[in-house]
C-alpha cells in the first residue's frame, strides 16, 4: 500500500514539485495565455484542494442547515457546488460536495480554508449525530481535460458522461464531471491506488502544472474562497446564484436571510468578473485590492478599494488572468486598475451572463 511519502515520491518521479502557493509545477513549464490548445488533452495533479468528510446519521440534516446548497439533491451520482457563510452572509468557504453513502458527504475545498472550516463546523456539529474527518492524506486530486480525457473517464469508470456534476465511482475512487460536454473531470484517487491507476489516467494526456487547471477554472467563472478572502464576499458577489452553489428553495441555513434579501430585494453592485491584468509583477494575489483608474495615488492618499481579486494566475507573457469582485459602476465610469502599481484591467468573457439584480 502506498503511504503519503510514497505518493510524494511517485509524484516527484513524474517531475512534479509543489511551490509555496500549493501549486504543482514542472521545471521550465510556463503558463501561456489561455487558449483551446493550451487546455486540451492534459492532466494535472492538484495539491491546493483537500477533502473533509462529514459522516453520521444526522449529516444531511446538519449540512442542510449550515450550507447554501440543497444537500438533498446530492446523491452517489450527482454532486453540487456550495458555500458556508457567517450569520452575516459572508462566505467562509466554498466547496464541491459529493457523497457515496447516504450518511457520509465529502467536501472538496481549498486546503488553506479546510482547518478553519472544520473549526467553525465543530461549534455546531456537537449537537448532531455527525463527525468530521480530514481525508486529504488518503487521496490525490487528479484533473483531466479534453476529448482524450473524456474517453479515459468513460473507460476507467465504466460510465457514459452525461451532465455537469455527474459523479462516478470506482470502489472508493471517484470522478466529477465539471462541464456539460464531458471534457473536464476532477478525480479523487486513493493514494494506495495512484501508481496503479496513473498509466490509465494519463494515457494520451500531457502532464501540466496545476496553474493550467486553475486557469481553466477561471475561464469557467468558478471562484474559490481561499484564506486571503475568508469573510470578504457574500455568495452573489461570487456569482454563486448563477453557478448553482446557492439554493433559494431549501429553507433556512446560516446566513440565509442576508443571501435571500440580496436576491429578492437588493441590487448587486459588485459581481465577479473574469479579467486580464497587464504587466503584473507577481505581487497581486487573492484578496488584492482594485481601484478606480481616475484618482492618482500619492504619499498621503490611496483611493478607496472598489473590489478584490478572488483567484489569479500569472501567465508567461507577463500578464495575469483572474476572477475579481469589482464595482460595476467603475467599469462604466472610471475604468479599473489593480494594486498600488495600477496595472490596467480589462474584462474577459464569462460563459454566463451577469445581471445587476443578483439573479
């Protein structure tokens, strides 16, 4: 059986290392601007995600009362996006929720917020017949994209790809389809079976560092909360009402009153955009501020922030692509720059439309 050091050695044998941002990297491999060619038929090992298991007779009821998604819709064959909010409706963590058994659910979330999420859950889970367990050290996240990836998943898991968030199992290994065409898949492979399954998973696919995968997530408009952005956004600022991470039919949950009020009575002034940032020198990270173009910085004054970066990837041409929550008015009236160096920001297309009413 492969243990965690053995798994790390196996990944090292593939030429992979992990940097300070928990990205897997390959020596001398750069991340070009996103194109169909750069994101076709590749495989990545993702180390910035972890798994939190919640199990027990009351698990479904517990999660239904704590999270934004409709847990009752999650089955062994269907997963969903979701979020966990403060009572004031601010997102503490975002996740992808899967389940093999009725009394156990797996939350895939950023490793940087896993411990803090577990700590907040622990305040309430003591009143339920449910318990938590971190399973990140038992699994490795392997992500695949492209037509070859589609064929690989169909063969390995013996399924026909069908719809977004379809979930398939091979013993305790599982894969989640992340698009409607079956070309993008996130697999969680037991470390004990990684070396055995790797040849079948990777056949015909180019191994790339995980920044390629995050760049693909940015192009899909799926924003993750990380440690730098905890308690910074309400779900609608992250477009979660569009991407399916919020249910407005499930009843009460922590923060529900604020989220519902925005949906039905408010006007969303700061949605999440996909943007390109010119000439970033690497200092911009998740949580970094954005500013209006017009006011000039001085030694005495700094303009008020009009938004924040959610996720960002630096590209080989010196620019960056990012998801960022930004004031819509400033895009129309003043333009937007990023950071105190005032890097120009331009909007890139998303695969869905943003509306001002939050719907």
